C-alpha cells in the first residue's frame, strides 16, 4: 500500500521541523513532494559504492539521464527510501525496469545468485561530515513477488501453467522495495552528502553487463532553502 493522504501531510509537517532543526532558511523556500534518484554501475569484486547526490557531482563514468540529483540551492527531506537493481540495455536506455529482487531472467541464470550479496550489504550516510546513518541494512528492501517474470521460449507445452509465462513481475512501485525513514533525514545541496553502500566479502562474484544499483528517495523538496557560495 502506498503513502496515504495522512502520511503525506505528516511527511510535510516533519519536513518543516527537520528543516528548522538543520538551520535551513525558510523565508524563500518552496516545499513540494518530490524524489531523488541516484545510480551506480555494479562491478565484479567491488565492495564499496558511492552515489553522486548533487548535480555538480559526476564521479561515475556516465552521468545517466535517468538520475535526478539534488540542486545546490535546494534541500531534501527524505521520508522513504528504496534500493533496486536494474539492467539497462545501454548507457542511454530509459525504458528499463526496476527490480526488487535478483531476477534470473534479467540478470541471467548464470549471474543472478551473485546479486544476493547486495541484500547482505549496508548503506551509510554522512552529511557535512556528520554521520546520519551508520548501517542501514539493504535486506529490508528485498521483495520477491508472488508472481515473477520467467523467460518465454519459442515453444512450450500447452500444459504449462499460465503463471510460468509471465513476461513481467507483479510489482507495485508505490510501495514494493520502499521503506519508511523515521526520523527523516535531510540532504543539503550546499553541503557534502556522502551516500554509500558497502558489500560483505569480495562483493559481487559475477556481474551482468550494464547492471546498476539504484537508490530512490521520496519526500519533500525545499527549493531555494540554502545559499551556495
């Protein structure tokens, strides 16, 4: 179930309180529901992934056009967060799906099991060199649908159950893969936001080409709430 009207109103009020606590300027700030989306390419053997959160950060090899990063003059109060897997066909692909579990059809039968390592990892967040989140477990974002995607072959027996022939997962992105954030945290465009994911062991032992880890934050955007020097 997605966010209710009451929940949205509470998120709005919490955003005001969080902004005041963070010392943000509210004189000219415009508050509205919004989202941020950060992406990193997955690499075999890598254990630490850092997300670019600001519009002027481009440490990734490609600044993918499906990202929505924070403007330097704005701030963002996060009320819920989601982590997803994805396998675009190219660096310019915008029609790919978000995955809430290691899908063997998309990630390939040879590689999908390696992606389970991600859900044993943890997220950390520092804002302006202050630790906001020490270890947020990614296991809470794992959602394996009751009806899952399966590869459709050119020939199949007429006795095959219809569920086996599904071309997509039964997914509701108003809620699946998302977790409420309480207390809400604030990303500030004029400050340094270090958002990273750490994986155990040696990281992914196998990787499907072009695969990404995607972080989506939903909450309240505070436009023009901070000054940029």
